[in-house]
C-alpha cells in the first residue's frame, strides 16, 4: 500500500509540482473539486484588473479594436484547440456549455435532415439531455436515451446525431470517443461530444477521431473562473455547411456593415452569436497561460497516477464507482455510499473539498495541475477517519445546499 | 444661443453632477459613446477583485451558495427591473442581447401558433433582424420588414409578433412603445421590445404599456462593462406559458436534482439556460449601484436638456437626423453627413469620442449620469472647428476600424 512518504517522494520528482504554485491554494485545504470549479491561477486578478482599469476604464470603446476584444472568442478558442486536438480555426470560446450544446446538436441534426432520431445516454449531463429534448420536440425527432453501454447498439440508419459527454460527471467513466464516433459514421450519423470533464484534464484528439462537433466548459479543468465562457468545436468537414440556429450579428460574415440581410460567416465565426463577454474571456485567456507550460501527455500520466493511488487507498473499504481501466476513466474518482451527502460534508469540515452528486455519489476531482500526491493520501486518510468515527452522522452535515 | 457660461451654470446646479465623480473619466476626454460602451464606475474594479480573489480564489465552490452566485441573474435582474418599469420577478440578467432576442421572439411566436408573420422595421438593430430571420425560416413564418412609420399599418390578424428596438441605434428616433404595443394587442399580436438604447437612459414602463417581452443590453447606459450580460423581461401575462427554446439546466424547475426529464421552472427562471457568467454579472451588479442614487425622471430631464443644447448648437450648420420632439427621441443625437466617418475620427483626435454608423451617421450619446453641459458645448465647438477647418480631410482619418 502506498505510504505518505511514497507520496512525498512522488511529489518531489513531479514535473508539474512548480505549476501548483501558479494557483491560489491555501495550505490547509485539499481541493478536490477542480472538476466543478477550477482553482484561481494567481496571475488572473492582475490581468483582469488591467483590462478593467486600463482597457475599459481609459481606452473604453477603442479597446474593441486596439485591444482585440472583438476577436477574443477566436483567440481564446485557438488556445483551447491545442488542448483538444483541433487544428487552428475550429474552436470558439463563447456563451455557455448549454447554449453551445444547443448550437452544436441543432446544427448536427440539420445536417441529417432525412433522419428521425437523436441518441444519448443516461450518463449524460442533464443540461445536454434537456437541450436535446427541446431540439427533438421542435424538429419532430425521437430522443432515445439508452444506457451507456448500449450506445453503439442504438446506432442505426434512423439516427441523425449521437450526443454524449465523454466523461460521466457522476462516475468518471470515460466513453470510447473514437469507437463511438466511428460507429456513428458507419451508419451515417454525426457525433457531438461534450468535453466538460475532458478539456484540460487529459489530451483529447477531436480531429483524429473525426468528431463532428464538440462543446465544453471553461470553468472546470481549464480554470477560467465561475461561469467562464464555454467552447464549441466544429469539424473542418462541416465548416462551410453547418447552420447556427441562433443567427446573431457576430455570426454574420460582415457584422459591422449592419446590413439587414443575414449572411453567415465562414468557418467557426459562424458559431458566434452576440457581443463577446470580455471580462469572462479575459479571465479564461489568462488562466490558459498555465497550459502553455505543460505537456498534456504528462498531465494525463499524473492524473492516472493520482487516481490510481486514491483508488488503491480507499478501494478496500469504499465502493468505487469509477472504472479501474485507465482507458475508461477521466480525472476523477467517485465513491458510492448511501450517505454520500453527509460524508462529503464531514470531509469538507476536515478541509477536504469534494462534492456530492445525487443520489449516492461522493465525487473527487484530481486536477493534475495542482493536486499533489500527498493531497491524495491525506484525503484518503481523512475519509477513513470520517467513516470509521461515524462523525458524518452529526446532523450539521445533513443541511443541503446547492452546488454546481 | 447657449453660451459656455450658461452650460457651466447648468452644471453647477445639476443634481446629477456628483454622480459623474463615480465614473473614471479623464478630464481631457469628452466621452459621448456611453451608448455603445458605458464608462467605468470607479468602484467596479474593487468589487470585481474581491469576488475574484476572495470568492473564487479562497471560497471557491462554496461561493455558489454562500455568495449567492447561483441566483445572481435574478438579483441583478431585479435591479434592472426597477429601471424599466417591471414588477420584481420578471427580469433576468443573462447571456447576450442576441441570445435573449432569440429566446423572447421565439417564445412570443410560439404563443401565437396560428399566425404566420413576424413584423419588424428597417431601423431595428441588425442582430434582432437576423435572429428573427432565423426564427421565421425555421418556423415557416413570413418576416415583414417595414419602414418605422409603417409598423402600425403592418399589423393585422396574420401577425404573431411585432419586434422592435425602441430607440433607433442610428438616428436616436424613439418609437411610441405604448401606442404600438396597444395596436399589436388590438389585432391579437404580441410585442417584443429591445431596450438596448433605453434602459438606464430614461424611464421605461414595460408593465404599464403591457409589453409582452423585452430584452436589452448591460454594457451601454447600464455601464456593466464590455460584453456585460444582457437582460430579458417576460410579462406577468406569459409567466406560466412561455417556452424558452433553449432548454438548459438553469431553466429547469429543480436543476440540482439532475433529473433527465425537463420540467421548466416557473416564472422568469424559465428564461435561464446555462451556468451564470459570474464575473460579468458581478461587474454589472456593481455598476447598477450608481442607479440606486438617482431618480430616473431627472435622468430623463437632463438627457433631454443635454440633447436639446447640442441640437441647438449644431442644428444651424449640420443635418440633424434625430427628431426634435422630446417624445420621439432617446438620449443620443445623430448627425448626417456624407463624410461622417472621417469627421468622427477627427473629432476623436480632439478628444471628443462619438462614433460612426454606416453609411453617413455621426452618433453622439449623452449619458446623463456623467456627461456635463460644458461637455456638450465643447463637443459642439470641436465639431465646428473640425468642419470649418476641413481637417477631417486628412487621410489619417479615413482608416477604418470596427467599433461596436
């Protein structure tokens, strides 16, 4: 069994150890919720303050040009593209994940107008499913929600789109993106991938697997801050043919000609809608600086090592919901327990921050950029203490709040 | 003719004069572009820094509850509600104006499923028209784009929705919101109003006029910062019946139950889609503090006085595109000139910041919270100098950039 000294030794040789110092993380908290809200990179406040005080406060309207606010969604998109295996020019940072899901899934189903179904699975994040339900109802399509293992079998020539989240937000189970995308293409369907728990956690290869559309979140492993702009990827194959259902001025070929006729922009700009959320984009842009210094292959290796250690340490006395196979999991470990809610609350009282997902999941995200091996060991030890002492039964830990 | 001394005297007794000090405005710049990007309220950077450093950086995920991030769109919406004549509970701050236009206009046309047309006018801001075009194409409706004076005549029983921007972004001409809304209701149509150039510039009375839906911008007269979240209003009449076309998790009755079945929230929360853009909302929320100290009736009185003075001073030698009738204009004055573009650039070189709108409009916004009477006088004098000297003909002023 891994000892705390083993963990200290692993931290001592971890090439990502200096990266942790780029983040604001108090010594006494073990933050295992970066899969919900990424920690603050220390340099972000200064960058944001400069934009607010100098660009907004002094240069004001000129900043749209001189500070490049207008194209921020494209520039930030380029930086995310590298992390998810996309060539430049196919990723945009804008709006929310839910809105991008709407754009992507609706665009995909329009590219298969002769098909009658959308397929997803029960492990998908609810907002994706809600968005699909709305699209399906409007377009008169069937929405087929199957078990995660039944997705490939559900694909046939009636299917326009299969839309899935790569990593299950509850269990951390990772789908076979290449295999499912390939199976979708074999029957002529398109594949839309939600990378909410993938981008920034491990390398993604959208172009290589031939994904048609992808979306993802800016505030989890990308550390862009609360409610950061999300992203959307459109495959080079659909660049000239996709339709954004929300035809706003920034998706126009020439937004500043103020014509009353809508002419869609070429390429990824077509996925734009309204005026960019500059403050959110600036924070996300700054946060992405950290990724310039890291190799995503190593990020993945460390993520697997961290989650392996945690599963080794707790697997004997807790039910692990996350697959052990490295190919089949993301960067989180989920434990199943009838009393997961108060257990998570009791752990938080010990300074170990994970989160609860209904009905019975205690979820721990291991953001490889700032989680240490000793954090893993200490978290497992704290969990053991909470379980063995029964202290989670204290009524204070039953008070429900809402956590995103 | 008003003299500069007259203007100094008006400033000396202006109840809004102290409000100007709340904004970051260098002495040597006359900023008449607050209708495009509102000036920075001085206290915003500190408030934003607190949220970034303390709430994101230290409290992290807990902030969704303890700092109320989850309900920020509702709380900020409440503050805007007061400025636009809405009862509490009917305004939400979220997303972009374009996306809110999509939600509002699509929701409105669904409430009149037996009708076949959407009506707008040629003075509407292009993004609204583009959004309507997309909705009309998808739903198989006619989009009728008429001249501003022909809107009421275009309303008949085939019309599902009339959607207009109250104040023309080019000329500053203000529509008769009460009259048009009433005419729409007479034929059974719904009225959707874009308040981009209204909210924060003068009192709006949405509930009183019976508007069905409204949308507007957070970064113009509300001073919420570049790309600030926009807002959406849903009339109490449609509270329980409207459908948001983008069915995201924050529009769910119980988003944190993570059910796979979509059950729309009651009331204005139904207009929500994804995770709130916290940083943008915090800046907008802080900016709205300034409005707590002002009476919107007086804001309007000052706006009319400022624009009157400007039109008096320039009307003899420039073509004024803005109606003189106070009932028929917003808080801007637009001048028409074949060479409006280089004239605006030359003025900017004199420290007078207005903007150009294609093809021939020089546009000057008089944000009553921080524009002084002497600014009006000095701007008019600078314009006269630019015109009489012909200095605008200098080739440097012909370089085009893009300005939002």
